[in-house]
C-alpha cells in the first residue's frame, strides 16, 4: 500500500500492530478519555490517525508517571494540531525544552507543554508507529527555580514540580524549599508542605524562616504545642523575628499562660519600634 492509500481509519488489530500495545491497554486508555474512537460496522471500534498518535503519547506519558491531568491537557492541545491523516512527508512529534512540538516536513508548530521528551516516527504504510524516548536537557537549580516562580500564577502543579526539581538539583537551596512549602500550604496540601520543611530543616536547621513557616503550618493543623516548639526554635535562630513573638503570644494566651503571652507581646512591640 502506498502512502497515498493509507486509510483514515484503523481497527483494533491495526492499532495493536502499529503501536505494539495490547487490547486491554487500548481499552484502559479509551476509558480514561484520552481518545474517543468512532464505531463502524457492528459496533467495531475505528481509530483515526490522530487517535493513533494520541494513544501512543498517552501510553508513554502514563508509563513515565506523568499525572493524568497533565496527560489530558497535553493531549487536548496536541489533538487540535494533528493532521487527520498521515502526511506524505512523514510526521514527528518531539519535545523541545518544555514544549511538545509537531513537525511535518519543514513546517513545525507547538502543541501544549510538558516536562517530557518524546519523538515519534510515523510510518503506518510500513506497519510502524514507533516512539523514541530521550532524556531532557539538564537544567540548573536556578533554571528550575526561575521557571517555578513564573508558573506559580499559571499552573500550580507545574510550579510544584519545578520547585521539586530545583531542590533535587541543589538540595541545600532553601529558597526553593520555602517557596514549595508555602505553595503546598496555600493549596491545602499540608502534609506535603510539612515534609518539605522537615527535609529542608535536616539540611539547614539554622534557618529561622524554615522553622517559622513550619510553626505556622503546625498551627494550621491544630498542633499548637508543636507550633510553640517550632516558633521557639525560630527565635533561637533569630531573636529579632517579631512575627514569631506575636504568634507565640496568641498561642500562650489561648492556652491560658498569660505571663508568657504578655512577655512575647512586649517583645513584639519593642521590635516594631
């Protein structure tokens, strides 16, 4: 069959042959909503060329432990740009930095974004639709940190991922741990935020702000006694931290320890002068 005669629809058997995936995997990917094949004679599933690309992409990203939400977003964007049939020039899908890029001959366009590097060689007429996985270019902790800052207002999950990568690249980078903990805290992921602060404290327990942020988090989790201990730890590292004195005053007052409450409030007022 020449490339001009490539069908626009493929059966389940064709998909198994072209992609090298089982029928059960195809069913899982359909049930997850990654593709919506048409129905042919007697209700048989019929897949478009777009469906083949999307199925292969979804399978590879799922195997790479990419979250379902990120997979779905990338596939939605990719679907908008893919041709309906195999172009004569061949098609390649790859990732450049953080962009999924589609190439058709010399033409190229972006389709969504993601932290993965994929390349597809599409040759259905030869009975092949292969995927090549490559390692992404190395980024420095500074690159990941700057990326995370930009993503905070656009995509929280992507920002969290970037902060985690910044920490992996430089475990002692306290700014990344502080920002990651704060972001997780703001979005109600308190247990994760606590783990981030505890891990950072193991490396840089002398940082008063880490202890302070941990104390605020513990307070929000209703663990007042632990919060008091963390605030005190922050003050041992930085006695001039006025907010720690203020928060301790409120906690001691709530516990009925009026003398301690007054002492910390007095310290707070003195530091504000």
